[in-house]
């Protein structure tokens, strides 16, 4: 048996056989020369049978290289992925060209629920990675000389300048059911492409399916149903804040209300809502858009993000004058939004009068039930706060074809919801920005405690939630 530890297949070799042939015979193309066609094959396969069939199907002299069965299985999942309604041999694109690699990877990424596609070049080769459940997974290896053609195709299809290679460019690809935001960035070895897949329609976003527990849902709905004030959602990039905002707008979207939004970018569309795309290059910022919104007689305003003191001050002003303002902000916890806004220059007494609800959220990857394994958990591996709480075993990711060999399948949102009541309002007015004891009395469970519960139930791994256990 060969000592091969990893199989890498170029795009050219990958296209030499079909998905069906690869899976039926459990083979991966290795090399094609003028005298033979070599394949990696499972070590326990019937080599004579596989060799005879492949020689008939390919019309070539075949050489087989036996390797571990797990390596073949992993490579089949990576290079010849079979996924639901998607098949790389019969994808119908807008152009009708099934051999168009660019359109094929976009459709494949969307079929597996990917949010981003990264196409990048290095000194000797290039690769394509797709983001699944928040983490990048390598999908294809490319020859370096194939890369310029792909870059040019992206530029042409998104109406960008193919002669410009020194400056970043942004564009968009339009498909019947979704859009793709294109970003091209000059790097040391060439231009890197990132394709962001954006769902157009938010009508299917349902707040009841986001992950709110019953008490959190009740508290959150109480906050957004007030006629004025601010509702803030905090969390890092990619934690699902925009999805939560749109699920909220869907509830509030009624004929009697005038709802306006300013976003960067507009990721969803929702009928009945007036949406504005941020354009800082011409002076259309969050603050300037909000200033104009106040002359449009709005009932509800959604700001994609509060980034600076000017935007924060305008949001406070809008809330004080009888509007409900929804927005996001970058902080580690729900209560941390208070100190963040104070740091931006918002007076504490104004915050106390305007904030209805503060929410923190994170997305936690859930272990794949088909391959996760249980192991002993040494207590020293846990953060000090969570040691000796009865957790002696935990589940770890393994990886299989079902989960794209990541060990995880899907994500769950965890929330921390704080309704600002009279007691918390008094703390803010007094400038007391630490409220852990009072929040605990009110039964508000922090995100790190919820993450630990998921770990305790075997739904996620320590690796996935360790940063939440220590930083929140």
C-alpha cells in the first residue's frame, strides 16, 4: 500500500472522470500520461475488477495506487461532492454552459449553504475555499495558469474593469433567486476574489426559528413592541445580527407603519420596507441617511450598524423624538453596549431614557451526529470558572462525508437579552456600568453559561465554545 497521506487533485485532473465513476469505483485520478492513467483506490477494493472496468471506460491503460479507505472517502467528499439537488455534472446555469467553472462553484456553494467563496492565488498554485457554518473549507486546487481566466470571468460578469489590477474593485452578480457580492483585492501573487452569496428575500426568515428561548423571546418582543426607543443587537461579524434584525422587521412590517433602513450592504429585501444602500464615497453615511430619514416621517428606523459617535447621537435623537430604532453594535455582551455608547460620547442620562432592549448573540457550530466521538475531559482544559461543575466527558469533532469532513453540521444561535427596566435605568443614570449581580438576580443567563450548557449536552465541542467561556 502507498504511504500517501493526502490527495490533491488539480481542476484539470478532476474533470477527467465523472462524479458517478469516482463514487462507483471509489477512485480519485492521480496522473494521466501518454502511456497510462493512474488512480488512487481504496486498499480493500477488488483491484482486478476496478482496473478492468476503468480501462474499458477510459480507453486507457490503468495503474492503481492503493491507499487508506478513509483517505479516498475524504477526497471523494472534497472533490466529487454529492449534495441534495446539486450535481456538478448537470447544473443548469443562466448561460446554459455546464462547463463554466465559476458558475458551477457558485451553485455548488449555495447548494451546501455556504455564505462565501474565496478564490485565491499563491506562489505556486491557487485554491477555492467555501465557508460552511462560519469556517472555510478547501474545495478545489487550481493550476496557477488557470487563475487569470477565472479572474477575468468574474470581472466581466460583474461589470468590472479587467485592465485594472492594482486597485480593489467591488461588483455584483445577479441570479434569479439570489445575488453575489464580488470583492477583488490585489495581493502579492495576484488578485484575490471573495464572492458573498446574498439571499434576496427575507420573507422566509422566521424569528421563532432563530434560537431564542421562551423567556428571551418574551423579553425581546416586549422591547420591540414599544413605540419608541432603541433596540441594539451586539456580536462579532458573522454572528447572525442582520438575520435577527430582518426577522424583527418582518414582525413589525404592517401597512400602518413607515419603516426605513440604511444598510451596507442590503442583504435581504422585504416588501413594504424602504431600504437605502450606504454609499460613503458620495457622502451617504449612516449619520447622513438617518438625518434625512427624520424628514421622511418614519415610525421605525433600522441602521445596519452604529459605528461612531455621530451615528450614535443621531440614533439617540431619533429615539427621543418618538421613533423606534433598531441597530447593531460591536461589543462582547449585552450590557457592554452601555459602556460602548458612553465611550462614543453619548451621555448616560440619555441612554437611560432611550434604550429598550440590549441583545448579544453568537453562532455556535453543532457537532455532526454521524461522526462525533465522546472523550474524557481533563478539568485543566476548562476555564477556571467552569471547572468542577460535573463535566467529565465531552464530544469532539471527527469528520465524515455528511459534514464535509469538518466534524460540524449546522449552527445554533445563543442569545443574551436584557430589557432595561427601572432598576437598570437607575444604574445607567448613576454611571454604574457594572451590573453582574443585578442581572443575575433578574435571572438573565449570560452567553458563556449557555455555551457551557451546549457543551454539557454534547451538542458542541470545547474547541468551538472556549472563546465564549473565557471572553463573555
